[in-house]
């Protein structure tokens, strides 16, 4: 799933048409924050499209924290 989400994100960010289709700066900025939170900073030229094996554990921990944070945000916004 990680490869799939990274590839989808890269396609969206790389497509110049995506920006012309009504995305706001805030939406693009949030996508960038989400991508960084999911570890895209650790994909190198030599490891593309995968995360560099040196950083695999760090990225896994980042993704777990990000998902936990998203779950807390959802629970809080639902009033539970």
C-alpha cells in the first residue's frame, strides 16, 4: 500500500493539470505536509520509487505516528 500511495501522490503532485483543476494553495500545501509526514523526504534518487532502506525504520515510525494522529483527530472531531 505504501508504494501505491506514494505513486498516486507523485502523479498528483507532478501533474501540472492537477493544479489547473481548481486546487487551492492550502490544499496543495496540505498535500505536501501529508507527503512529508508519510516519509517522502526519504526517497532518494538511488531508491526511487521506494524509500531508501537506510531510512525504512524511520519512515515506518513516522507513518505510524501520522496515522495515530489522524485517528485522534477523527475521534476528536466526531465528538467522542
